[in-house]
C-alpha cells in the first residue's frame, strides 16, 4: 500500500485518493495470489509545482535527496514553520518501523493547519487532496495493523524511476 502511495506521487498520472482497505481484493490461489484495486472516482491532478515539491519532500526524508533539497521543498510548500510536525508524522527516526494510526494523523493534520494559520503561512491548495489520500492510507494501514518500513517502501517505489 505504501509503495502504491509513493508510486502515485512519482507518476505523472492522476492521484487516486481513496486508498481504504475495502477497495482492494485478493485474487487467485494462495500460491499465486494478487491484489485488485477497485478505484473510486475520487482522484485529482496536482499542479506540477506541488507534485515536484512533494516528491522532493519525500525524497529528502526517505530517499537520497539532500537536507537542502528537503528544506527547499518545505519552503516551496509553505510548511517550513511546521517542519518538526512533518518530521514526526514521517516517523522521525522510525522510518523502518512506523505504525499508522488514523487518530495520530488527525492530530497531525490539525496541528499543521493550526500552526500554519498562526504563522500566516499559505498552504498550497493541493494539500487538501494530499490530506485525503494520506487519511485513507492511514485507515488502510491501521486496519492491516503492524509496523512498516516506510523507507524501504519508498525505495522500492522509486527504484524504477529514470534518474
């Protein structure tokens, strides 16, 4: 699921927003099983500048981009004042063993908006749809349970990208 999420961010296609568990179904026998995603009509097309900045943000935290690239992404997204909140939401030092709880996401999302409002920072309008996608991702991963190596999922999702 995390790989699909990252793949969508790095692809040029529309971003499917409803990633809840009930839209995925297993197929085939146990030895040759697969998953089918039944997409809902809830999707968006992000602006190129937002998509580029989000890619740089995730690459800076989970990938090989530099700290300068990460900080530039924070500035271009207008979220530099809440960098600490994003770093905590991204798992902090737990990049390889992150738990996903929808209640935690709600708190983080609220804190980002509240602190940006207090700092008079203007968030890019595409943040709303990113929030929807992340909320449904959290919902899915919370239902599945366990911990996830987010950095490894990011690496697998971006491995085939042209460099």
